[in-house]
C-alpha cells in the first residue's frame, strides 16, 4: 500500500471511530432518519475536507519536486550547450594554431569567431579590465585588427601564447561544467 493510501485509510479509520464514539456518547445524533442522514453527511463532509487537505499538501510537494527537477534539467542542458560552445572555440583555436605554424598567420574571420565564443564563455571576466581573459581577448582583438599577412617572430610568439592560454582557460571551464552536470 502506498504512503498516500495509508494516510487516507488512517484518516478514514479515525472518522469511523469518531462516528462510533458519537453513537455511544451523543445518541441524539443517531435518532430519526433526518438526524442520522445529517450526521452521516457531516462525517462524510469532514472526511472530504481532510481528504482535500491531504491531496493539496501532496500536490504541492509533487509540484515542488517537479520544479526542482526542471531547474536541475535546465541547468544541465544549459551547461551542455555551453560545453558545445567551448568545444567549438577549442577547435577553432587548435585550427588557428595549425595555420599559424604552417602559414605564419591566422585568418581574421577565425580569430573573430574565437573572440566571440571566448567572450561568451567568460562574459563576467570580460567586464573586469584586469582579468586574464579580458587581456587575452584584447590581445586577440589587437592582432585580428592589425595583422594582414605573415607575422614577425615576436608577434607570432605572442599570438601562440595568447591562444594557448585561451585553450587552457576553456579546458578548465569545460571541466568545471562537466563536473557540474554529472552531479
């Protein structure tokens, strides 16, 4: 028997016991057809009110549980979407590093996509002008707006260092989100 049925059975049993007690201690409630009908109607109504209170309480508990489950599912879905964006950004960075090693320069379109995805992931840090993420974004923006061909060794080294740091930041962020979704 489920806990809900047990509670209803107990309440029903208590109402029946009260009806029997009233039969012995208040016999006037049980004399005459109209009085007996009214008394039984009163006990049934009393049980109905208790039944409604119990079911309202159970429905509220169920809706709170459903709300918590929906919040948890929403957080996991959002985290998984963010992980997908992080993965795309990591892929763009790796492709850019390959291009830099091979050709000595990086496409402005690819750098722009990296900036877009990286900024979306670290939007809170972006507002802090002293954060490492903001410095990485500024460095990449500077490179994207000024580089038009093969880079000099120093610029190439700075670009690789920035991209590598961004890749590390994204890996850490992805690891955090994956551990959050597995809870």
